[in-house]
C-alpha cells in the first residue's frame, strides 16, 4: 500500500485529489494538509511514501515546504500546480531544484474531458515516484538560493571533430538539470541546442521562462522552419516531435511533427536523436539526462552509427537513473559525466 500525504489549501481541490488517488486500491491517503506548515509537520509525523504538494498556500508556500521537507525528512514529492498561472508554474519548477520529482497540472473536475486521463496519470506517477529513493537536500545558506557556477572555458580535445549541434533529452529531474547546465554556458556558445524535456502539457512555456532567468543563452519554444541558432536553446513544444534538416549552406532548420507517439512520447527523444544524426552525422553532441524508462536510447544508436559523441549523466547526479542507464547498457555511450561536469564537456565538444 502506498501511503500519500495530500497538501492543498483549496478544500474542493484537496477532496478531488484524495478521491482520485483513493480510486486505486493500492493507494491510501494517510493525511491532508491545507498549508505548507501543516505539510512539514505531517511529513514528519506520518512518514508518507509520497507527498502531493500545492505551491500557492497560506503561511508557507509549497516551495518552502518542499525545501524544509527535503532537508529534514526526505520524501518523494509531486508538485500539483495550475499551469495557466505563470507564477505558480515557475514556483513549481523551482521546487524541482529543491528536490521535488516532477510537476503535474491541477486536475479538472470529474465532468471535464481530460479527467480520466488526468486521474490515470496521477495514479501512475504516484506509484512510480513513491519508489524513488530521494536524498536529503540541505537548504542553501545564501539569500538567492543559487549555487554559484564558474563558466567553463572553450578547450577543444585534440583528435575529436568539432560538434556543430547539441541535442539533449531529459525526463524526471530534467528541468533542474537543464537549468544547471545552461547556467554554466556563455552567451557565445557556438552551437544550437535542441531539447526534448518530458513535462506535463501546459508547462513548456513556463519552463522556457524559468530557464531563461538562469542563463545567458536565448531559450525559446521551437518553431517549424526556424533556423537552429548558435547560442539558443530550442525546446520541443507540447505534443510535437522536434527534429532538424540540413540546408545547402550548412545551417539547420527545425522541424516539428505530429507523427504518432514513439513509445509513449511525443515529443520523443528517439525522434530528436535520429533526426540530428541524419542531418549532422558526426557533428552531433548528444546528451541523455536523468529520467525514467528508455526514451531516446533507440535514437542514440543512430547517433552512434553516424559517429556523433554521446554523453550520459552519471547515476550519482541523476534524480532517476533510468534513461542514462539504458543508454550505457546499450553500449552507445562515449562518456559518462556528473551533472556539474556536463557543461564543460559540451564546451570542449563545440570548441
């Protein structure tokens, strides 16, 4: 039985979450909290297997509550947020830096057209995230909460070809990982970066805004036919595969597709990796980051065959060592790196 603490200040929304969770016989809601303060107290008293956390609450918001819980009684946390509210959505993403595992949208009522799919997603993610072994996150002692990162220098490795395009795929834990990587890259980064991040529908725009506040690079939602620009991060939009095609002048144009799901994903990491391999061959630097499952691994085989460089995030720095582990098992990975070293490897690859 998975024991869940539900944290939500709205009685209506809280009861909806409780009923959705308890519709599955394997889940038991053992506590309800209406404020962040109550959440911290009940997390300690009840020791739940998982917490669903609102962000906008009286007394103590969900971000601060998450920070305190992860510092004192580390527990898997799913943020449940209103994606239409940019401030809430950004607070939710910030909570992933504090240790929350992922962000889901607040469900509509039972009469809503998406209710059944939302209920199924909530239950599936609750079961999956409750199994994650989270670690203690010490609260920052600085006022900003930012971890200072030194910008790496461009130093090319002798004997390796210069890579002209970077493709990154991430899932659970990815937003915080992307933020750390991008924060360490300079405005003069000489290659375009294409990103597939598995994230709940409606959160791509907030993700772009949130990442933009931490990096000198331009961060944008990818658009059909747009040039993939050096110094820019192009993030796959909701429900569309992201790829590129090469032009006669050596540049790359973005392609978006509503082709069928690859596995259970659209956008898919496999689609992105296969596309950049076909367009850029050995000029690709591909990185597969923290996340569940194996999306992207099949696409990495194409990158490997084309001679591109493939990096996998290491186990110690991954929130969930699923996708990187499967890439390593597939025998296609050229280097494994801690999150703190990935930006440096990217710089060396494109120099």
